[in-house]
C-alpha cells in the first residue's frame, strides 16, 4: 500500500517546485494549489503511518532485550502503537480510493409518483419534505425547479435543487424506487396500501462540465398552465427543451420569466445528460463494484417505509430503523452512513486495497 503513495508524494514535491517557479502564472498556481490540497492528506498520512511502523519495529526489537523493565516499556509502547497503525492504515486506504468527482457538488433531485395513484403522489410530497428537512439541518438551500401538483397536496412530479457543498456525496444513494406501506388518508376501510415513488439524484453540472451544442436542442415556448397570475397566463413564459439526439424533453413553467424557465430547464437537461455519461463510464470501469450497494437505477426497489410497524428498511444493506417519524423528519443520517461504509468497502476491494498488505 505504501508503494501506491510514492507517485503521489513525488507529484506533491513536483507541485511544490512548480509553485515556486511559476508564481506569476495565477491560473496555473490556482490549479496547482487545488491539486496540492487534494494530495496533501495522502502524503501526510503516509508519512505518519511510516513513522509509526518504524516505532513499532524499534519497540519489537527491544522485546528481545534481557532487561525486563525495558521489555515492559516496549510492550506498553506496542499496545499503543499497533492500534494507531491500524487506524492510520484504514485512513490511508480510504484516502487512496478514487473519489467520485461529483461528491462535492450540489444535487438536482427528481421525485415522481409511481404505482398507487393519489397515495403515491402524497408520498412523493412526503419524500420531498424529508429531503428538505435533511438539507435544512445542514443549512443547504432548497429550490423547486419544476412541480406538477395534484389537488390534495401531493406531487405527480417535483424537481428541485439542493445547493450545498457535498450534497451529492450524502444523497447519491437515494436514487431508486421507494415503497410505502400504509393506510391512505382517503381510505375508509382502513386497509394497508402499497405505493411506490421513484427518486433520481443527479449532480448539478456547469456548462464547462458538459457541452450541449445549440444544434442538438429545440426550444419551444408556450403559455404556462395553472397558478401564477395574469402575467403568467397572458405571456408565453413556459419553456420546453428537447434534446434531439436522445429525445429527452425538459419543461419548466414555474417562473414568471421565460429566461428563468429556460435556465432551469437547461440545468436539468445538463444534469440528466451528465448522469447518463457517468453511468456509462461506471459500467465500463466499475462493473464488479456496482453490485456492492446497487446500481441506483430507478427500477430497483431500494427502501420500504412501513407505517404500521414504524419501520424503514433499506434493502441494499439490509438495515432497518424503527423510528419512521424521525426518518420522515429528515433524520436519514444512519442510512447515509451505512451506505457510505458499504460503498467504500466495495471501492476498496475493487482498487485492490482491501487486504492489509503493504
């Protein structure tokens, strides 16, 4: 494992030299500083790990001394140093695993009612509130990009942005089918119904992340439907964008400004296309790892919310919480942590770092 850090440490030394030589090239300095910040934790942890291993080697050599007092001191040192070495080894492995470059980004989430009619739409609204509470606890900003409401407070579809550093790393495992089992508020017989809602999570991307030629899109404007006031209904402010190569269609009408609706629609389109490209890349490079946590595809049932038993079960990791009200109030941290642990174990195995060999 320490052999894997050699190239990183060599690159760090190279960056330090370049920073001194190219101090007048502000753009290069900024790029190098960012790269240095990413590599520095690996190099410093590797150095600390090597120092601890050296101390362990020295302490072990003292165990063979004839001096019993010296042996006791050496053993006491080893009792402290060995757990420290194990901790640093795990930390270094984690740092060496390739990170998802989207992890620090904000996210665009799409929630759609599946099977279950109005009850599915109502649960879609419940999930939207759950993610909103989760975001608010982290002081992330939630912004609705598009919504299709039903008359009783549910959503056939809602698309929203959660803006905050690291939002994607926390929410990327939410993609998939969420199943709810409960007695609908509209059910007089008191029978338990099962409904489903699909959730898609995409990293927010900028123009520089993915290029969409103007020739690949068709933009149409039309009058907005539903609430919005006279201005919305009299003017063609709604925007529909069709991505011609894929046939993908994105429509936004919630803003009063045609420009704002166009910008929102383009942000959703970029995120969807970027997600498609990332999925292709993952299929090619990480086929063995994808089975560890699940593909995150919408056709895959990932979680069940059982109201009568107050139980929420994530089927990918066989983990359950028996405090459903807390979960629906945005306390999904336990699921996020378990999924991260499972995913990291899979990435360690795929990278060849799963064993403790150096």
